[in-house]
């Protein structure tokens, strides 16, 4: 499972506004987080593909890169979000590789841990 915190918060807000009690909502601390760079990753990959290959439908949630990180065991989990030191440690190990790809392949700017503190 992967979770987009922005989408989750919006859905919780909508449910609460509709009168649904979400006080018993549980989210596993092991669920992987769709990070901001995951949301952009698919768009960059789409732009890099030949036009004929772009006809393949891409899920609007753009969850592929988050699942790639999950299977590679480098993903950020929901439990990491409540432990700042753990989050920064994980981001410090993941972001250098992500930045190298962003800068060298997609010619995009890099991400830093300071944006997440």
C-alpha cells in the first residue's frame, strides 16, 4: 500500500464534512508514502518517452515511482513521518541517488532534506 498524505488529508476532510466519524481510522505505520518527487517522476518519464510509447495510460495518482521505491526497500513509510530523525536519515540516504537521476537524466533541479523539516 502507498499513501499520498495530501490526498488522505483531503479525503478525511471530506468525510468529516459529510458527517462520517473518522476517529477510528487507522493507517499502518508501514504504509509507504507518495513523496512530492514521486508525483513529478512519472511526468518526467512521460516526457522522456517516444511519442508512440506515450499512448500507454498512466494512473492519475502516479503511484508507480512510490511502488518502485517500496520494492527497492528505500521508500519512506508513514511511521517515518512522526520520527523526524528517522525521516531525515532516510531522506539523506535516498535523495542523493534521486538527485543524480533528476539532474543527469531529466535535467531537473534537486531535492533537499531541508524542504521536509
